[in-house]
C-alpha cells in the first residue's frame, strides 16, 4: 500500500537559563523571551509534538531547595510550599515556555553543567508537579510513533556531565567532588551502549548537553569524541542534539551520511564574545562545520516524515528561517558507514 504522509515535529533549545549573574529567582533576558515568543508564534501554525530543553535551564547554580507540595498554576505566593525553587521554575520555565504551548505539549529535559551546580534532583522532582515536564532520570529513553504509520523514533536522553565524569562541577552530596564515582560514569556508558545496540526503532535521535564537536568557546568534548561518536555511528543515529556553546552550529564529518551534530545553545545569552567565538575551529575534523550562527537567539525545529526524511530548520528570534537541511535515514543502510570509525 502507498505510504501515507505523516510527520513528527519537535522543537529543541538549550542554555535557556537567563541572566548568568542572577543566582536566585533569575532574570529572563530579552533574547530568551524573544526566542520563546517566536517558538510560540511558530507553534500557532506548526505546533510541535514535543519540546526539548537540552541543559542549563537555570543559571547560575541551578535549584537550591527541595520542592514542597504546591499546585501548578495556583497563586503560589500564598500557597503552602512556594519557595525559592518553585519561584525559579515559575519565572524561568513556566512563564517563559509553558505559556507558549498547549498544556498537552510535553517537554523532555536533560541536565547541563549549570543544573548540576545546584541540586539537579529537584529538576527531576519537578516532574511530579508539572505534567508538561518530563525528566524521570538523569538519563532515559522513550519512543514516539510517526503519525499515520508504524514507524518509530527512539529518543535517547543522556547526561553528558556524568558521561564525561566531571564530578568537580556536580553537587550530589557532601564532598562529592572528592569521591570516586567512576562506577556511576561506567553504569551510564553501559546503559547507553545497550540502549543503542538493542534499539529496533526506525530512527534514533540522541540528546545531551555537551557537544561532541564544537568550534566555539568550549570546543569538542574529548570523552564524547572518543566514546560516544563510535556508538552513534554503529547505531546509525541520525542526529545528535546538544547545547553548551551559546550559538548554533551544524557539523557533519566529511564523507559521512550518518550522524549530524546540531548545537543549539542560543537560548538566552547576549554576550557577543560567546555568541561569535570560533576559537576551536581547528579542533574539529576538517570540513565538518557546515553552518554557524552567532548573531543572536534562535531555536531549532526538527521534522521526521514517513517518507524517510529528517529536516532541521534554524529559526531566529525574529522569525527568520536562517538555515535548514534535510537528510535521509542512516539506519536504512547500516553497512555504508562501517568503515568510517
């Protein structure tokens, strides 16, 4: 029978933490609000099925206090349990992002390094308060089906701070940084390897915070280039979405039709130095950088169709489509890239 056209659409954005000088309730930057508003405008005509927040939701130090019971949408100032963490989520997430979409639009979340500077477990706890917020574990996976089809997309959500074993920047108990938590890193790697190896989905998209490759301020992440990259190729992953550097980048290694790396870290920063930095241009594979956008805030719209195509649109805060590309599904021909590793 003929294939009926169907499309799974999702938005992705990272580094939405607001003003980095604000330690408590947070200050929403003009760029952050403009990008969020444009996400809302785009959603009016092309509503996403999913929204991804890819780390550093809360500058500078994440959440500080445990959540107490309160009702989302209630008058929190007079509600029992309204504390600093509740106030921060209201200012930085609910008022900025939830209001742009229908209440049924799910947000899927991973942690960034700034989230780990606070009590990241409170972001997981927020899942029990806000139905839209999906953050069940530091790393997890879920599957979505393409409309009018049995085709499935598996999303693999990873914690790159744990994978990179950057304990010095994590707050997970007294003297955490001085302890040996190699077992936690290796448990995550083992889970990731098995998850990718066992996948029977038609498409795979992996989402994290740290980039594999980046030409900007932070540059490539050595542990991910060494250990994650081969896993992405072996599983035929179509897209690795991340943030950390505060601009938009598209990288794909020369002679590869497998994984495309998209950095979407322009969620709120207004620092020209960070937006425009290309200090690590010589540290990525030659010819890998396909696009760079450092002119302001933006988000990505991704569509996967039943016709076997994945499209990435980069939409600036003013609504301009500044870049897009389309690719076919690398899992359809798992033998073509075996020799690239």
